[in-house]
C-alpha cells in the first residue's frame, strides 16, 4: 500500500514539474526572457546532474559494502553459535 502512495506522489510531482516548466517556457510576456535564462543556466544543471549521479553511485557502492559486511557478520555469528 505504501509503494502505491509513493508512486502517486512521484507522478504528481513529475506532472507538476512538467506543467510549471511548460508554463514558464510558453508564457506569452516573459517566455523569451525565461528561455534565455534557462539556456544560460543549462550548463550548471548538467553539472548538478553529473554530481548527483556520482553521489548515487557512491551511495550504492556503500550500501553494497554494508550488505556484504552484514552477511559476513551473520555468517560469523552462525558459525560460532554452532
């Protein structure tokens, strides 16, 4: 049940983001200024995306390492308990 709620929230946020982005780009009075601003800052957004991927990969490696340490400890406890 919780995962259904999570997916609903994620879809809502994704739709909201797309709607806001489309509204900013297509707004009649400030559309050109917004497009110019977004074009100027697109490079920094790519930097943030790249950094986010690096942090995600590092976190995944740490999680895998923690899982391996847990399994090693569990096997150690099982072997000494017998």
